[in-house]
């Protein structure tokens, strides 16, 4: 056992032998009094909406959410992009604790989560993001998972079973969950999910299918918990296995290397033996969670929550049957937070968390050294009613990090985040608000020490502190200043949400192209000032008790202050929805137009736009929402689509016309 893991293992031991504390970490949609006054409207996917939009990955499931796009790498690895920013500026959590995987290192590394087993997905912005990270300038995605039972089912047991199938890739997957009583105080929870799909079809594609876009997965969770009148304490173990193809994976330039800031490749060296090769990634993640919550009686504290987790993650990148590269990531988190009762009108939450992780790689794409990272953070979020119609919210976070890389001097730094927001209830249905934020992000290990070929992005990477490109640029903290104004109406015949935002980021870390060779790029991580400006809007009008019409759009512009555009920024999209509600079926017709992306970064080319038509039919057997059947058609015009935000733009198209059907039964 690594000696630096002692806080994690100590927390697991304490929690396993004590029943006086418990957790339901405040993922912003959980029922709790202080969460009712958040100054930023959050986006939620849950219940039937989550089921009908579920994809194989987190990024695919959230892709229709306003301001959220999909960084796709086939169907096996799709990461969320929020307001033009992706990993590592978007934090992904499960029940408020970090998901430790390798998704932040490369676009072909998937988030180790299973959307089909999720109870809900939340996109968190504004002051509440500092509960979880000071560097999540894009936002936070929280996966609500019921892997630990927190309350007794009314009938002694509760669960669900779901089946999904898709035509474009002959996909089929299923999930089952069950929570039940063992006795008066003890509960168990079990869940499993399996699925597989073939290479998907795409229009104008040779042989009709995109090679190496298959997926296969299985996941299982077992949990046990003690539930009393004033809290609960539980433990769960989750095993996640997944295998998926890596499309357009080429070894053409694997022997290229830098010399005096220029790329040197073996002229005339062709990898004919790789022309028909198949590339795939096989991952395994095992996670142990302990969660609990204690609600004291007649105390200054409403709830005290504990979360402890430990994850052992590893994956192999394979060329045909041979392992070419291995990644591993082990670590854990210890988190305690306390929600206090109102004190002189102040109401909120304070807490502390400790993280420890070790990441390493071996093989062909070993482009960074073994790295150990320890961090400790203090955070607080407070809400103060200034008037019966006005509330003020403020948050703060301080993180201190120790980063040790093999053959490198240890780096020790701190990062600060502060945010504040005002919310005005202009009427019972209409509200407006303003959020201001300041945050610091420390460059991660990849941005600091990368030095080697990264075939997923078709680059040779040199970090800020690497001498592989014959120069070291130094490393500063990223500093983000942000502002957001929003107006929302959530009741009545006409409802809408409108938000506009601005972010200026000093010393923004980005990969700068130094040299190219036949499309293969030599990149050096550098820092420059950048700004993001964006708009999100949606509006729904109930034209009839059984009919509604919606319009929506989102748009983000990103550029460097001195000159040039940022790469892989999603193009503007807008659309129209027509919804109908009948006793036997609900329908949704959605027409979306994605513009051609002409505002391109260094080394990019413009991405064509496209129009997508989607239709969803929902039916509830005998009007009972526990028995849900749906059919969804996507890309019904069968247009050739490209994701400008993807590293595979212009190389791997999105899936063609697809029909998805699903059945979910809750009991």
C-alpha cells in the first residue's frame, strides 16, 4: 500500500466500522434546503428524458443540452464540451466525488461511467462549481448514481429493468437495478449493465460502415447500507469493463521525433503492415465508495456528509491482438462537508477534501512520466437573502497541490477560486441574475511534462517544462475572470431561459503547432491570453394544452487576445421543436441546423454544416409512467455529419440514419 494513500484507507476503515455518519453528497439537484436558492439555473437530465436521450457515453447523452457539445472519438469515447471548453476544464463527478480515469489525457480515453444506470445527470455552473474544483472554468458534470441506498423502499424493494437497441450499429444493451431491505435498518443495492454494438453506418462511407467504431461493455455494482432516522452509511464496489474501437488510428508517423524544433521522420518508411490493422482500447476500473450522512437533532448543523472513494483504473491500447500502450491510474478521495443551519441569515455548506492519485503509462505512446499528485482543498458556499425577492450567493475554494514526476523536481502550488452571484425574482415566474467569478487552474501533468508521440491526436507533444522541442516555455497558473447574466421564466404558458457569458483566461494552456509533416504535427504546450463569449437560449410556447413549440440556440466564440482563433470550437446551432401530448403517446419533432464552422484555429480547416431531423415517440403503458416505451429516430435525413470539436473532424463522420427503441420497467 502506498504510504500516501493513508487518508483514503483511513477513511474507508473508519466509515466501515461506524454508523454515525453518512453521505448523499450535494449534487446540485438533490433535495436539500440550501440548494433551492442557487443563483444559476442548472441543466438536469432525469427520468424519462434521460432514458430517451441515453447514449453509450456521457458526452453523447448530454450532447443535446444547451451549451454542451460532444468531443466524439467514435462511439466508445465521447467527452462533454461545455461552452467551448473540455477536459481538463470540465470536471466529471459521480455523486459529487471525482471519477478517476484517463479521460483527461486523450480524446480516445472514455469517461468511466455508465449513463444507462444513472439516476440523473447535472450540468453545474456558477458559484456552486467551487464545491468541487477551482479550475473547472467550463463547468461540472455530476452523475447521480443510486449505488448506495439512502432510504427504505416503500414496498420493501424497488428497482428497474431497461433494454435499448439501435439500428445504425446493431447495438443492444440492457440494465437492471434492485434495492431491497435486509432488515429494519440494513439495505442492499445491486446493479448490472451489459451491451455491445458493431461498427456504425455512415452515408457516403466506403463499405457503408466506419471501421473500428464497435463497442462492448459490462458493469456491475454491489452496495450495502445502514439507514436510520438521522442518517445513513453505506459502501459499494463497482467493476467497469469496456472495449471499443479506435477509428482512424494510424502508425504512419510513430517514429517521427523532434530535433532542434523540427520534425524528423524516416523518409520512405511506410507502414503497409498497418494498413488493415484494427485498433481498440480495453479498460477496467474498480471503484470502492463509502458514503454517509448524519443529521443532528437541534444542532447548528443540519447535515454532516462523508465521502471516501478509491479507484484502480487501467486500460490497454491494442493493435490487432497485441498490446501497444498501457495506462494506469490509481487514487482516491476523502471528503467531509457540513451544511449549517441559518446563522444571521447566512445558510450554506463548508467542507474539506483530500485527493491522492498516481498515473503512469508504458509502451509505444508513453508520452509522459509516472506522476504522483496529492492535493487538499477547503471550500464554502453561502446564500444570504437580501430581500424577499433578492438573494446573494458567494463561494470560495483553496486547493494546494503537490505534484511529483519521475526525474523531475516536485512542484508545490496553491490555487484560489472565488465566485459571487445575485438572483432577482422579478415576479413569481420570472427571475434574473448576475454571476461573477475568479478562478485559478494549475497545469496538469500532461501539460507540464508531455514528451512523445500521441497518435490519437496525430501529434508529437512537448509539455511546458519539456525540453523535447528544444525549448522550455515555463509554467504559470491559468487565471480566469468570468461574468454571466441570465433571465429565466419557468412557469406559465410561455417559458424561456436566456444566458450570455464572458470569460477571459490569462495564460491559457494550449498546444501550439511548431512544425508539420504530411499532416503529422509537432506541438508545444504554450500559454497565451484567451477569451470566450457565448449565448444560450431556449423558449417554449404552449399553443394548446396538447401542443407546444420550442426554439433554441447556442453559440460560443473563442479567440486568443493577441491573434488567432482557438481550435475545435463547436459551431453555432439552432433549432425548432414541436411537441404533442396525448393520452396514448407523446411526440417530439426536432429540426436542428449546425452552421459551417469558418472560425478556425491554427492548422484547422472549415467544417461543413448539416441539418438534422429527429423524432421521438414516448408511450406509457396504461398511462403508468413506470412502464415506458420509446422510439427515437435520429439523423433521419441521413446527412453526412462532422463534429468540429472532435480530433477526428474530417476523418471520421458521425453515424447515419438511426432508429433507437427502448423499454424501461420500474417496480
